[in-house]
């Protein structure tokens, strides 16, 4: 079978006439909103639906204000470690923007067959022989915990709902998951007036790609549910096979506050995503390798300092023998004995001696 080439959406510009002043605006194909530069009037582009760009079904509105989002970002940046680049910690947050990002809401019926080994814990009393303090052999009893394993298999049916996957190539699905959940109870039917005045993007991922993301999340959710559903005190070797039926994808717009800053012209920009309802923030602040290198050198210097000082003392030897050190005075010499000559050359006879 020949692989299907990836779908590429047209980047052609769309002509849009401002309803307030009549100016002709050129809007990129992946943008759904525009603001007239002459009268600042917002406009919403309405295009005919297609297979990979259906009409939106729902919209989740912003409940976190711009000021609150800026305050949350400022607090988040202030909690970053010393190793984060200084340009990021002192960056301006005035460029934060509210964006309605396309996403799909997935639902399906799931039929799952599973097998697992279930462990049932129980206690029993056993007898054993040991030696007491006096060296005598004695018989005693004790209670031990044991586990009995048995095979379990069955079927599990459930309805999968509220699986949210991104439909924009600009936002990885993992980053959207990091700032979930959104309050889906506040969903409203889509109308162009909701997006008016905001930045809104058209879906840039195909429905087939989004189906793949949604199915992967659905299967992970089923695995977690089955793990909690297993009876007994423990289990292992859980395997399952799931068939998904009656799948649906409904396009909706989720509110995001986005702050993008370019801290280095040679590197990708640093970006923060803020949940427009809860204020939850996701981002990976770039670290300064210069700070990390200096910290490593400082740690090495602190560890090596005691050894360097000890080696310096050993190399110097006894402090009293160092150059320039005061030496103790030499002991006084004993007075020399002088023998005087006697007339005739005879020597005196020692006292008490014999001749």
C-alpha cells in the first residue's frame, strides 16, 4: 500500500473587507481573526468547512484576565532557580497575548478484553525451631504473610469522553496536557462574536493526526482505569486489547495566554503557555551554561581547598626549620680544663691513687 502523503494546508492570503471602514485586509489562511489597522475594528473570517477544517462546534471563554496572567507569569519567573538565564528572569511580560487555540474533543465507545494475575494476601501460622539464649533448641510459632495468585480475564465496556487533543502544530499536545484541565462545563456554542477581538488560529493538523493523538490518550486512560478496577490486594501482568467504536471529533477553541520571548537570536524563542481559565503555567526556562560551569568550578574549589592546604603544610615541614624562623640558642659549652706544668716535668699524683 502506498503511504498517504501528509496534508499541507494552503498559505495563500485571504481578502477580507472591514465591515466598519471598508478597508480591504489580507489575512493569512491559518488565521481566523484580524484587526483593522485603520479603525481597530475586529473581524472574523468565515470560510466554508472542509474535511480537515470543519466548522467549530464549541468555545471555552477566558476567565483569567490579562493582568492576572501577567501576575502569574511574574511570580513563576521569580521562582526559577539561579541557573536560569538572567535575560529570561528580567524579561518584560507586556507582550503576553490571548489566543484561541483549536482543539478537538474526542469521544468513543470502548470494548476491552483483559487478562491479569490477581494476588490475594492471607496469613498463616507456621512452626519453626530455633535456639534460645541458653543454647537450648526450642520450637516456636509465628504468623507470616503469603500471597495466592490466580488468573483473571474478562471484558470491560465504557464510554470514553472529554479527551482533549490539540489541532495546532504550533502547540505540542504534551504542552496542552500540562496545563489541563479546562472547565468543559462552561462550553458554549460557537459564534463569531466570541472570537471577535482575539487572536484565533485555524486547525493546522489533519483530523487523521488528531484521531491518532486522541486514540493514544484514550487507550492510556483505559489502562489506568483497568489497573484501578482489578480486584484483590495486588496484580501483575495486566494486558488488554481495546476496540473503539462510534468515534467523534468536535472542534472547539480553548483559551491560552501565550508569552514568547527571544532571549538568543541563534536559538528558538522561550515560550510560556497559561491556561486561560485556571492560570496554570507551562514552560521550560533556558538555563545559563556559564552559570552552571562557574558553579561546578566553585564546588570543585571548595572540595579541593582542604587538600591543597594540607599539602602546603606537608611541603613546608617543621615550622621551626623554615627559612627566616628564629632558632633556639645553642647550649653553653663546658669550661675547658687547663693543665699547668710543674717544675721538673713531674705530674701531680691523683688523690687516693697508688704510685
